[in-house]
C-alpha cells in the first residue's frame, strides 16, 4: 500500500518528547507518539510596514517577532503520552513508579510545583507534506473536562520557541520510528466516581458520592518568555513565572436536589473532593486508574438557573492549597494526580 503524501487530518502523526535545551529540538521516536485532536498550534510574525513619509504606498515591510504556540487537545488515556504533558504543566513527579505487588501495574504520582523552570518538550506533527516541528514548547495551562456519556478531554495551552517546517531533526524519515504507547483505554466519564465532603471532615467514603453531569478542572500558570533572548533576536527564551497561577473547578448537576451547596457557600465552608476513574484490569486486583485529589475547595458561586423543565444546579470552586493534607488524602497543592498503569519509568526523568 502506498504511503500517504497528501495533507489530511486523519493521517496526522504527532509526537512529544521531553527536551533539555530551550530552542533545540530532540528527535522523537518509540513511545513518543501522541494521539491528538485538532490543535491550534501556529506561528505568526509581527509585520512592520515601512511608513516613511514621501511614499504613498509602502514598498517594503519587515517580519519581526515570532509568536508561536496554541492549544493541543487530546482524549485522556490511562497510559498515554499525554501524561508527559500533564507532568510538564504540573511540575513534580513522585520519582520512579511504584510496582503494585508483583504485578505489571505501577503507580505514578504527580503534584503541582511552584516552579517549572527547565521543564519543556519538543512537539512535532507529521502532516505528510512536511513535519511541523516546535523545537521547544512550554506547557502553561491545562483543562480536564468531561460529561455524561463522553470521554475525558485534556487540553494543554503551550508557548513555543518557534516553528520549523523543514527540520533536520524530525522529518518524514524519523517519524517512521515514532510509536504510540497507548492507543486504547480512553478515560471515560462513566468510569468516574466523584466524592466530596467538608475539608475538616472524615476520610471520603461511599456516603460522600455525588453525581455531577459534567466537570471542568483548569490550571493556568502565568508564564512569559522575553523576546530577543531566544535562539534569535525575534524569538522568546524559556517562559518563566510572571505572576500567580489560577486553579478552578466547575461542576454541573442536571437535577437540583438540596441546598447543601448554598449553605456551604454562604458559610465559606471548605470542601475536599476526589475523582477516581477506573479502567481495565492490568493484573491480579490492580486496575488502570486515574485519580484526582482536590484537598481544599472553596465555593465561589452556586446557581440554579430558572428553566421551564427540571431545575439544574451549577457550582464553581477555587482550588486552594493547604498546610497539611486533610484526612484520607496526600495532596496539599490545589490538586494532585495518582495514576496506575503499566509505565515503569518516571514521567519527568
């Protein structure tokens, strides 16, 4: 069968690999493949028209500052390479994954770091006509969201050093070596169990289960790269912290059933919550798992929109840090992630 040489979205291959030097690409290969949804990565250039007096129509213009970046959405999987992107935006791993018993299951933990300097990757996308390569991408924002009957979508916002369209590092030949670690086992909303109670209360249990119809968790870091300090005078250096981050959670319920959320909102009672998605069996009693711990949630809004039919409920929370993890949890930052899959290596190694 002949190879595809025409640009078509269904044939796109993408890859992501942790890099070490800002602005310098690394070659993607085995297990670096990334199954993405349509992304918005692009590079634009500031255009300076020659506005000298004495010429009605400018006879030239100059391309200056590179503006590279965009969003990369993908379905969350239990053992996909999107976990590298998740680790790069969160910033801290628990080191080498811990083997579960004597099975092929391993547990990896991720936490939000105050500083993510030095954490970035090369992103490459083979569109068949050429490879779009972004030698360095910095992950500055994350959105995890899902709703009843749907898979969980992870969307990452990145800033990039620049774009190469004729790279000598990642090209059509090197992409023959790119493989995808996980092409199945998407994380589904229906596989999730949501539990919430007061942050000062006991460990979460079955009596604390809630049933939202959708959720949206966002982490936005304030990062900035300085133009002129990158690989050339028109590109940015590695973006670093330029302000405080934001972390928010929203929940929607298709049926309003009580006033507990309004009471907690009015009293400013902090909550704790975990979301555990459980997939297929790995071995023995260990299943693929993706768990989010939110140790300190504070209501910022609660609403019951007036509609003609069933009254829904909407809640917004600020995700906060805490001095000590509440009972039954280990996370102290706005949220933590625990993953059980078959990966044996540290995501940030």
